[in-house]
C-alpha cells in the first residue's frame, strides 16, 4: 500500500477512540518463586464428561485455570515494563535514527496508561519501552499476574496503533517506506510485572532503563548514520561521542531531539482553574489534574529524584 492511498483512507475514515478509561491493570511477573517451584495439582486423566452433566466439567476447567493464577504481593512497590515486540523490524520502515511520530505515539500511549492505572505515579518512555511504577501496589484485579499482564500488553498495543495511525495521517512528511503501511495496526507489546523490596529499588529500575540503555542505545543509533559497523565495533558510547565531535564536528546532544537523548518522564500535576459556577454565578477556583511531560530521564539517584516515584504529583 502506498503512503498516498493510506493517508487518503485515514482521512475518509473517522477514528473514534473511547475516552472512557477501562480500568486497566497490567504487566507480568518476577515473583520470588519460579513456575517450576510452584505447587501445582497433579494433572490426572479424567473420564469423559457426560453430555448432560456440564457442572463438574466447568468446575474442573476453572481449577486448571486457577492453578496458574498467581498474584503479586499486596502493598509492595511494583514495576510495569512494556516493550515493543520485534520493533526493530517494525520501525525499519520509518525514518532513521529517530521518527518524531513514533515518539509522539509512545508519549500518547504512556499518557493513556497513566490514566488507566490510577495507582501508578510516574511513567518513563524511551525508544519502544514504557515503564510505570506503583509505589504501593497496583490495587486492581486482586493483583492477579495473568489478568494484569494481558490487559497491560493489549491496551498498550491498541492505543499505540491508534495514535501512530493518527500521527501519520496528520504528518505524512517525512515520507516512510510504502511497506510501512502494510504493517500498520500490527505493532504489539509484551508486558512484565514484578515486585521490588523498596521504593528506592523501584526508582532504580527507571534509572537503569535510562542510564544503562536509553542513552547508550540512542548514541549508537545516531552514530550508525555517520559510521560503518566496522568503525563502531568495540567502541563505548562515550568513545562514539568523542569520535563524532572530533572527526565529524557533531555534538550528539545538539544534533538529536532532546527526548532522543534520555527519553521522557510523565507524571500527574495539579493546576489551578478559575471559572464561574453556573449554579451560583460566583467565580470559583478548583484544582484540576493533567499529565505533564518532560523530555528528560534520570541519570543519578537523589532524594529529589526519588519523589518522582513516591509523590503522586510533580
């Protein structure tokens, strides 16, 4: 499908995304025990069920399901990580090394997830990853891992595809490969949900994703536009930055968008709103909640940075 045909189709059709939150909860595991050590009931070979007696069959099937229905520890700090599945292939059809429309779709999806998970205090996104932190637990669906994981992955996937379609239709330039439009709507994410012992460790997870992966991967992605794989082989991120500066006259931080350096943080904030009460006719001030986005990550631990996780608002 060509880009022109795709844009035309998007313009003709109207996307009506629901604004009503569907009480998501998400993500998969990392509990203290492993599945191999879990106490599972012995699977026996039951006799065929009589056609006119379905109740025992239903009970038995539910027992099989319940055998693998694990729950996260209550009131413990929880981290949700969502990762685009085989996104290197999916994004190969788009602009390299960074495509603003993909980033915008990730930001919009992260915003949706924060609204969907009221117990999450912060979201961090970089590349094709999204991390959410729940300092006092997810507080939904009885903290059931399978339920949360499947909801998180599916909700993230459908929202990302919807947002990316919208951004591509609104911003067709720069053009992408025609093959990209055959892949539209197929992007999907996996989700993992795990508990950590302290809120400090929950913060350290965000620190890890930013400092250890986001910055390094961003430098490598940009360097590949200037050097061959042979020239980059064995070089650290700092060495690549020095090469770009001394050999190409390119300062990495100035050459790429701010969000491409460290990723972006999203967190709720309260803003004062002044309006007229229609019933009383008086001017009143109220506090409204919105999502604030900052194009930065976290690269060091501090008590101030820890508040990103512990506090509900900026």
